[in-house]
């Protein structure tokens, strides 16, 4: 359930090459506040996945709903 949700969210990741060799920026639009930047695209992907995991944990801890992404959803009641 959690892995499927993370995979679905990561499929929505969008990356941008920053100007002046400043690296890469990535974000996951369905997950407000989930963004990362790093020197390499691979590093940006890795950091974005970590930020996503933390974002999920914080929302669960605060009892906040998680958005449905590609029919994947995690209900707080499923975790509690």
C-alpha cells in the first residue's frame, strides 16, 4: 500500500534543469510542498523521494488526509 502510493506519486514528479549549472529542481504537484534540488538528476530524484516519505509521515502524524494519486490512496484509519 505505501510503496504503491510512493511509486504513483513519483510518477508525477517533474524535473527542471536550473540555469547556470545550478543543478536540478524537482517537485510532485499532487503533493503540495514536496520539492527538492540537487546537483544531479539522480540526486534530485533520491532527495525528492526522501522528502515525499517525510511529507507522508508528517501528514499521517497530524491526522491529515493524503491526496488520491492514480487511484492509490492511504487512509489514516488504515495506518492507525
